[in-house]
C-alpha cells in the first residue's frame, strides 16, 4: 500500500502526459480536475458530535448543497472559513473561545468537503460560495484558514463587504502559481500541459497564474486584518505571509513557532479573541 501511494502521483502524471500527446484538450481538462479534486476533508469521528449539535440549514449554492453550522451568541457575528482537505470540524477549539465571548458564530463546509456536496474545489468557486454565505449571515468578522484565508481576500477584492469590521487569516498562501507548480513537480507533468492549463485557467476565471495572487488582492483591502503564520510552516512558507502583509493596508502579524500549518493552539485562539474584541 505504501509503495502504491509513493508511485501513484507519477503514474497519474505519466497518464496525463501520454494523453496530452493524443488529445490536448482532454488532457488539460483532466489535469484541471486533478488539481481541483480534494483528497481529504471527510468529517472525522472526533468531530461528529461537535458538528451534529450545531448543524444548521443546508444552503443551495449553484448545483451544490452546502452544510452550514451555527453556534448562537448575542454578540457580533463571526463566519469561519476552513481550508483545503478540511471541514468545519477544524474549528472545534476556536469555537469554544468564541462562545466564551458570546460571539454569534457561523461556519460552512466548502463544496466537496465535509457534509457538503460536490467533487471539485478551487479559490474562485470557494469565494463565490463565501459571497453567498456573507449575504445570508451578514458577519462583521471573517476568520479563514489556509485556502479559506486566501478565499476571503479574493472575495473582499471582488465583492467588498460593507459591514465587515475585522479579517483574521491563518496560514494563508499568496501564490497560487507556486501551489500549481509544486503539484507539477509531484506529478512529473511536462511544461506544455502547464502552459495550456494556464490558458484554460485564464479563459475560465479571467486571470493568468501570476495575476491570481493574494498579495495583489490584498492591496485593495483596507479592513483591519490579522495574519497569523508559523515560522516553520511546511505547507505554506512564511514568506507568503510577508507578501500578504506588504499588500494589506491595515494589518497586524503574529509569527508563531511550533504552531505548524494548522495553528490550532490555545494561545493562538486567544490572540484571535484579543484582536477581534
């Protein structure tokens, strides 16, 4: 089993490279689907009870059924936006801190994650889903982890939220191009596929890989923001947080050591509370 997992990415890459020689369009679309298909994100047993108690309405978004959650409070409304290969269960510990402060908390599972339907996920799709959740729940605070943090920045760049008071971004990437080229290396894809994939991406979303950049989106955002990033994050290098920091107009940054990419630690949760209070 370990041997299969080790060589599976190269097998997938070999098949895509081979298909490209026969049918370029089909190969590019398949490559896009590989890049946009989460491998994880199922609800874990340790989160079932936590999520079951807070299950709220199922919201129709495009062709998706989106599961939402609600922890009622009399204070300001917070909307939580999880990352890639994840779901709203990841907020279990932070929600406890928010409840102590009587915040009114909402969360939702992204398409293809948790209890929501779908097979594909990417930042533009996630941001459009987030836009609908903002319109529905009218949060004054947005908190996002990893891809969720980048999706918040993209959404605020495209559709600024008038009532928004604070943004918290945890371990968010800035460079989508870097993520794509890391996957290119893992799969062993040839550069011609990547060139055509960029054209496909541009036709679909209106951006080249270089143009789809969190630091660029951040320059248009004046909402007070807090970036939290670990110095030794192995998933998203801390340089990307510095790039976001340089872009945002009104920003504070906390650099942790030992928080990892998840940043799921009580002192970090308290720092979030201190910032949004």
